[in-house]
């Protein structure tokens, strides 16, 4: 996951099983994310939706790009909302 520091920014990951047009038929998961520039905090929300074969636990590699350089973090995600202060 790549992020740029500065302004607040919401974004959403749309994930499906990779089989043809599952997401068009509603078989997908949306995971909302929000970057708060003031607090240097990224919130990863609980997933919405489902599809066959979903992996509920995963590790995200987060890279934050700023004028000072690049900060890298590995974050374990279990499907519960988490907040990461960078």
C-alpha cells in the first residue's frame, strides 16, 4: 500500500477472487482506508462484503512517501479496524 503524506485522503481497496466478473455480480470485498495528514495516522476499516476464497488475515506492506523520504512498515490485519501512527 503506497501513501503520500500531506492532506487527508480516503481510499478503498476493492478485492475479488480474480475470476472473471465476480465483482460485477457483487462478490467482492471493500476495505476503506483513511490517511490523516495532521495526525500521521492511517485507519484501515473492517471489510464490507465477501466472496468465496477470501483471506481474512493478511499482512500489508505500507510505504509512506514524504519530503523527508520513504517510511516502510509491515502491518498485520485480521479484519478488524486498526489505526497505524506513522
